[in-house]
C-alpha cells in the first residue's frame, strides 16, 4: 500500500511529461515485490531494471563519482529508502542537485510511512508536509513523495535456514541385526551383544550361519 504526495507543481509536470502511468506502474510493481520482505535493496534494484528504470546508464548524480539515483527515465529520477523515514532529506538533496544541473525535470522519493507509535510529530503525511515547507526554497524541484506501508518484515515470506540433513532412522528387530534406513537404501550392522554372551561365545567354537534374508515387507517404509 502506498500514497502519492505532490509538491512544487509536480502534479502538472508529471502530466506534461506523460509519466503518470510509468511512475504508477513501477510503484505498483515495487509494492507487490517488496511487501513483507526483509531484504528489499536487491529486489528493488531488480524490479527497477525490469521496468526500464535502470537501462540507460543515466542514474549518476555527479560525473566521476559513484553517487547514483535508484532509477532514471525520461528525465525523471527515483530515489529513496525503505529502511528509515529520515532518508527523505538525503534523497531530496540528491534530486535537487540533478535539478539544479538541468539533468532532471522532477524527482520521485520513496520512503517508508512506518514510524514509531510514540512519535509526537503527527502522521507521516503531516510530517512530510511540514518538512517540505521548512526546506523551501532550498528544495524547490517538482517532487512526488511516495509513502509506502510494506508491512512487517517476514510477514509474507517465511525465510528459513536450510534444514540440516537428517540422520538415518533406526529400526530394531529382535530376530535381525539393526537396520538403518536412509532414503531408499537399507544398511545392516552387527547387533550389540551383552558382555556375558560375548564371553560365552569365545569359549565355544562359533557356528557358521548363513545370513538370513530380510523381507522388505517387514520394514516400515
């Protein structure tokens, strides 16, 4: 679930650039992919790439530096973070640089709507409006703030560690040696003998016996 907030005439600019549909489609896709997940960064990058927001190599903010936007298309740049609401100011600054250098016409900031219930600053929507007013005119580019509620991490997908290989199960039969089952294979081993039986067997010459064939039907699958 997400919500659009428009500032500095962003609603008009996005219409003129005919980017309403592409922006909504990528936000729908991200909302679908990221809801309830723990590790959002790699999934977000892959989603932006699949939706043609990382294909043209224009995501760099400053030439010769590694700073880059999350996505870029038709002079609209996407930035933001789902880990902390406070990243909104960093994202706005990065987008403002691109706007001042005439590299972008508007920006989109993605940020989490989830904050501490103990916060005395009102709702996230109210807080965004207050911050945008305080940051003006330093931040004056047309910008869309997208507030995401992506649920509780791990809510949708249970991320479990690989199970350890189970030890072979053991069946005991008084007439036969111990039988170990592992998959479809059966393994025999010598039975454990009492100390008194071993002592007695050493006094007498052991009789030679053929191994008794084991009927598979006597062993539970």
